[in-house]
């Protein structure tokens, strides 16, 4: 992926991301995901979750959008190999549908996902209040923050950290997850797509599932004398769950409020709430991750 600055680049990045999530139908309930252009050492977990969700969506009527998913990561994915998604149609009820998806590489499962779909209906409503934080216009992007402190990163990480992304993140507390001092297990990020997206409500929900895996695991490192960018830190998502509370647009600013209530035994628990700019809660997220500090 080129790092050149030009006006068409954000749109190209978004086009690549949309293509990445457009799984190919191979047979009945069998799909294949495109290869990523990102220089990951292993496939980004949000990509596998989002492609698996898109495969499941292809087997459900459009009037039933996904409202929740629960995924377990079993093996790291090889970014040089395609991923096959096998969908199991567990149930189609009066208003709900249930699907299971197994993601496969070389015939071995790398992820199991269960998703539920619900035809919207009226009901009781309440939500948590949105945190009071500065607006995104008052903040610098994560990429700009990283560029100013790039010498603090292990040399092998530096090129990957500066590559332009399809999603832009703006931290409320710049550099928080890179500080080697104990701090509160809480962080806030504004994020959105770097360019306008198609008017496809399902695509925006799938993209939200993709984005929800970003930044989250680093929250469980914040109370400790270590930083996410330290070379001896080993981290990986173990599982991921997201509840989608309504339609959302990924090309408008969203606030990701993250916290970590617990860590221990080589694992860290992380939670997140995602709000629209006008304060509507559109998703809740939970994730446990592997967090090891090697000698």
C-alpha cells in the first residue's frame, strides 16, 4: 500500500476495504474472502470477524440485520492465503435467525462465529450516556501522533504504523497507550471511514464489526508499567463479541469508549461502547485478549 499523499488515496483505501469484505460465493453456504492488502504478520482479527459476518448475512433475508455476534479466535490467520467461510443455518424463526460460521485455512478452523439476526420491532428503550469528551476536530489523528514518536517503536513496527488506513482514529488522550507508566484502564477514540461509503446499511454494520477490534486490547495494558508498542509485549485477541443496537454510518464520526475491568493469568478483559456524534449508543463490545510480557 502506497504512502504517497494524494487526494484520491482515501477513496482508494475505502474501496479496497469494501472489496475486502465482499466475500465470494463458492457453493451453497460456502464463501471465500479476498486477500488483504495490509502488511499484517497475521490476519487482523476484525477482518476475519467482518468477513464471517458478511458470509452469514448472505444467507439471511435483508429485512433481518445482524444484532449480535460472538467469535472465538483459534489460530492466527495467514494473510497470504484465502479464508473459506462455511455457514450453518441453525434457525429461522418468526423474527430471529441464527447462523454459525467456521473460518478455514488449509482445512483447519481459525475462527468460530455465532451470529443472531432480528427483524426490528417496537419495544422499551434506554441507553447509557455518552462520555463528555472533546470533539474530533480538536484532536490529532493517531497516525500523526505516532509519526511524532516513531523512534519509540521497535524498528520492525515502524513502517506498518505509518501506512495510511481506510479508517481514521483520533485519540482523546494522544499517546496514552504508548506511555510506560500506570494509568487508568480507560481510553476514548473518535473514528470514521477516511472517505464516503456506499448507502448500504448492512455494509456499515459489517464495517463496524471490523473497526470494533481496533485499539481495544491495549486498554488492559494501561494500568501497568508497560506500553502496547514495547517489543516484549505479546498480545492477541482470544474472543470478540459485539451487539449492534441500530443502524450506523461509518463515514460519520463515532466515539469508541473503552475500559478494562480485569486482567490476570496472561489475559485481559476489555469492553467498549460506540456512540454516534449526537449521543446515540449504536454498539456494545466485549473482548478478552492474550497479554504476555516476555523476558
